[in-house]
C-alpha cells in the first residue's frame, strides 16, 4: 500500500480564510442563487454572463463589462469546450482572465493556433466515475492546450460532486485552489498543486523519440494494454485519461544490433534509480519493445499519479513532499513470456535512453555466487537488488518530487549501510516499519528470513 492519492481527497469541508483581495468568479451562463451565496460566503464576487454555451463573442463582451483591475476566473461546462478554444485562439490573456475552469470537456480537434505566452491557465475537472471516453476527451483538450504552451491540468472529483446543489464543499475547495486560495487541508492543497505542476516539469522521453529509425506506430494489443494499465492499479480512473488505442514502439533488438552489435545483456537504470539487467538474446524470441508513446501522448511521463509517504526513513523525522509516479517508457513483449522468465514490473517502467546500456557480460554476475535462497530473495521474491545495491551492484531507488521532478528521499541505501537495528526491524517487524514510513510491506518468506538476516549481516563484517 502506498498512501494513495490518485484523485483529490475531500477531507475537509471548512470555509476558507477571508480572502485579502477579492476575486470574481464569472459563470459563462447561469448560477443558482444557492450556489451564488455559497461562493459569496467564501469571499468571492460572483457574476453570470448568461451566454449560450458556444457563444465566445458574448463572453468577450461580458468580460469587457467588468471592472478592469479585478482578478477573474471563468467557469463553464463541456459544451463550451470549442468556444473556450476560440477565446484562447483570439488571444485571451491572463490580464483579462486569470484562469478558466471547465467542468468536463470535449476534445478539441485541430487546435493548432499559436497562443500568447501570457494566456490564462486552464483546468478541467472530471469525476472519477465518468466514462472512459469522456475522461480521455477531457485529457485530449488539456493536452492540446498544453502543447500550445498553456498551463493546463486535469483533476478528478469524487463521483456525484459536480451535480450537487448547493455546490459541494469539495468543488469549492478545488476551484478555490485553482483561484489561488489554499484549502485548509495542507495535504489537499499539495495534491492539487502537484496536479498543476507535474505535467509542466522537465521529464520527457525525447531521447527515445529522437531515434526515429527504430520507431513504429502500432495498434494496442490486449496484453500490452493490460500491462500498461497495471501502472494505474491503485486508481484506475487515472488511467481513463488515455484510450490506449495505439502506441509508439521502439525496437529494442534492432537498436542493440545497430549501436552495440555482439552484446548480450541490456541494463536499465530507471528515472527512479532502479536497476535491472537481463540477457536480451534469451528474451529475443518474445518480441521485446519499448512503449514510448500512447495515442497522441508523446511524453510517457504525463501518465502519472501522485502519492505521499509519511517519513523518508524510520529513524528520522523528515517528511518528503508529494511524489509523482509516472509510467514513463515501458518494456513490453509482443509474445507471452513464460512464468519462469517474468521480469519485475516497476523496473520495466520509467525507462530512458541514457539509462540503457548493453554489455557482453552479465552486470548482475556477482550474485551468482550467493546462496540460492538469497538469490531468489534478492531477484525474485523480494527484488531487493533492483532497488538497493549489494556489494556495489544494483539500484538506488528514490521518489520523484511532484513539484520539481527531482529525486527525493527516502533513498534506498546499499543494504550493507543500514544499521543492525534498522535491518532487524525491517526484516522481523516490517508491518510496523512500513506503517511508520507509509509504504507497502514486502516481507521475506518467514522460513528464509533468518538465513537472509545472517547473510546480510555478514556482508558488513570486514573480511
Ligand atoms: C521497489 C524498490 C524496493 C525494493 C524491491 C526493496 N526496497 Fe528497501 N527501500 C526502498 C526505498 C525507496 C527505501 C527508502 C524508504 C522509502 O521507501 O522511502 C527502502 C528502505 C529500506 C530499508 C530502511 C527502512 C527504514 O527503516 O526506513 C531497509 C532496511 C530496506 N529497504 C531493505 C530492503 C530489503 C532487505 C529488501 C529485499 C528483501 C528491500 N529493501 C526491497 C526500495 C525498495
């Protein structure tokens, strides 16, 4: 278990602190009296333009009639999606409207107009229970605006929040945050901020996309789709943002044969600091390829969800920021891989071209000298070596700060570097350690844990 965020949690329904500078919430068409008084109670001015959903010119007139100095936010529904695009295309600037919130959205076709650098930010709210096609359509619009340089994000409400009257406290919190007012719950504020910031941070898979000789677009097959959707297991609604109808495939074998002919092993060091290596010749028959794009999305790091841990390390009080879990480019196989050859899931995601290398010798060869039970634990049942190093071989896993895309703790240290107490507690009292840090336990088979403890303790002893 990871403390799952996956959507906005509406834990707190309190009123907001009185706003220092009042903002205007401008409704495209109408607003009920109940809702109006609710927003006014929050300290916002409320106007309704009474425009038809598709009438952008009416909104231009309405905005012109408002006092010039005010901070304003425009709010409307899916039927205005096209008109909102036209408003932006006509040069809408942040000095006129600070932001536009769409309650659901339809995709916008051919949205190719260059927009001013100071175009207002945009957010689309959907509900977790919305049909996949509707969520994907809203995400299409968000992505189209983002490609034009607009700060844009998609956020999830819980089911039936958007229809509630008077307006649901969660909706009040979500829109207030968008307007720059912090909801009382610090966690909620951080989550909403992560939703806005992460999509605009630097991570991308341009390295793979630059290798055009090895790329083809393919229709998605059921096994590939099922594999990719595992990333969203803890919050399937997040995965609804993409149709998973086609994918861009990077031909791993052809690439290896071109850049490192005669090598056998491929190693991946992921953007999470995880490490994996395997004999590519052995897996060649199963059609290894790397998914570097899904549908129209060319940045696999946009396929992300957010979570938090309570502590970085059980022996410290430091708390990490909200973390992002992007899928990133992922290794898949076009043919079924036998059970005995299954590779771990996480280490096959968040791949990048620079983190990939080829060698004649097995980078994990050192492990072959370890007792068989130990090898099973560290590579198969508990997979320690892919996240922690052991005698200089393995990963150094960490979390990705959702605000900065930089690595943040807790870092997975070399197994030799943990104190006896920490290792002992991890092995024999893991539920408690996991609860304290806020992570999923990964217990070792009780029949083998003592053997593992002896072995790992001996690693530390000088020869
Ligand atoms: C999926 C990656 C992953 C795997 C697999 C994994 N670890 Fe970790 N481990 C981490 C990370 C990351 C941390 C740092 C704490 C955190 O998660 O933020 C950590 C923390 C720890 C800690 C310190 C916990 C504390 O007290 O704070 C120990 C000890 C540890 N791991 C041992 C192991 C051993 C032994 C195995 C295999 C049996 C293993 N880990 C498997 C990623 C992993």
